[in-house]
C-alpha cells in the first residue's frame, strides 16, 4: 500500500469518481490562501462536522481519541499530548494510552499525501523528516524540502525502511490503514516510535474530512490557527452552497467510469454525492443507498444516463481520445458528444501526481466551487478551475 493517495485511488478512483476544484485567478497555492489573524487565540474547538475523533483538554494534558480509523474497526485509539516544558512534572499511566507525545513535535513522519497540505497550512512542514515514496508528493513547498534532502524517502507504506526511519529519529509517525494488518506499524512501535492513526478518510462528509486539521494542530500547539483555518474553509463552503441553491436549473449529472467492465460511481449517501447535492445538481443516483460506490453494468448506466448534461470525474482519463480508446460505449453518452466532461487528471504536480488526491480532502470549499462552476457556470462567472478542468 502506498500513501493515502493510494487509498483515495482505491476508494475514489476505483469508485472512479474524481471531483475537482478551482481557485480564483492567482498563482498562490490554495493552502496559502486562507487568512489567519496574527493575534489568534484559542477559540471554542468543539468539532462541528468530524465524527471519527475527539479532543479533550484537562489542565496541561490534551487527549485525542480516534474512533474506528478504518471501516469496521473493532478498536479505538487514545493519545495523550503533553507540553514539552511540562513533561518533568506530569506523570501519566502509560497503559492508559496508545501513545504519549511531547509537544510541539519537532520531527515527524507522515504517510499520506493528504497530510502534506495540513502541515503546510499550519506552517510546520519544516518538521517533516520522512515520507514513504516521496515521488507522490506534488506540493512545491514540500518538494523543495525533498530536493534539499530535508525530507527523506523511507520506502513504501507497507514496507517502510525501518533502519532509515530510526536514523531520522522522528518523534512519531502519522499512519493510516484500511484494516489492522499493516505489520510495518507494529515494527515501528517496537523500536519505541509512536504510530498515531489518522482516520480522516473514513469521515462521511467533505467538511468532516477537512476538520481533521484540528487533529494535527495539538501536536504542534497550533489549535487556534487550525480553528480559524477550518472556520474559513467552512464559511467558503457554505457561501458557495448558498450561491448554488439560487440556480433554477439542475443539470443531470453522470459520474465515474468503468474499471474492468464494471462502472463505479458514488452511492447516494457518499461524501461525493454530498458534493453534488450541495452544488444543487440533479445527480442521477442521488436516491441510491450506501456511503461507498455502486458497481453497475455499462448497460444500466447507459440506460439511465445517456442523456446526462454533464459528466464529472471519468477516472484518470485526460482526453476524449483516451476515453474513446478505452471503450467505444463512452461515445454514446451525451456529455461525450457535447464535450461536457470535466476531470481532475489534468491538474498534476511536478512529478505527475494528481493534485486532487493530495489537496482536495483538506479544501472541500475549492472542490465544491469546482463542481458548481462545472454545473452552473454563471453562478461563479469569474472562477477558474483548479482541480476539475475540461477533458482535452
């Protein structure tokens, strides 16, 4: 298993829905475009949307609980965070916690490309010392650290180079898993490096996933900044949603594509379908049950969606020519004939990584604006795509 990008490829690309986003016309990286006041103070940090973790602070100790960090997990994880300068005066029962971490963390390893934007938004990317398969990272800021060897490549997620990891002396590893069968993490823990599980990808809503910036923040004593950043993302998202609701026409939307003769598209209760609902779209499978993806025959999809107005996220296809070569049946859909297909595959980083898989979970406000622009172009007349762009 590679970085969490691979999980998004497995759970989203193989569900073959690729949503995308757009930013205003500017060169700034989206992770740098959120204002935070210099005198920010800790605000009420009650989680608004995230359901898979909690944060409680008692005195100087912050306790983070992660609930079911993978689907159908039968265990939760509890982590205690202690300010470095208070460590000598605080004693905690070690058997009560899965890990005890001193903060602010100065040396960290993360294992998902989706963690990179969060570190950058909190301005702590300089603490990153290692990452599995660094070619997957697209952010220019972190790629600069890789170029100077400040960030080392430590292998693959399920085959991390343990000797190199120990040499890097990280204070913790932020890990993820689709189940409880990653033996590498157990080996890391045996050499006394804590593994902290991140379960943001199991959240059911876009804003729930984005709110995991508050999970990272306490490790760096950046709670106030994380709260303000998330509040801005949430505000942007809700304002875009309100604009979309003003559109009187709801275009008929098709999503996904085929993988080995099976068409995968988002089920009606999935977070991808939530994007379409919030964008005021007429998603053809909006009434279907399930939070994952539907597996359908090409015939059934053609029967229901041949006359769709727009097709969002045809997997990794970049051009109409590629789509036609993959299956002639794709050409029978109206969005193919009318050139109304948008894809995230044409927004890539320096090493070829698709930016959507790195940045989108952190910036659902951009994703929603992308979808609104594709579905209701006049609602955001001056908006340009960042992730979702027309198929070439």
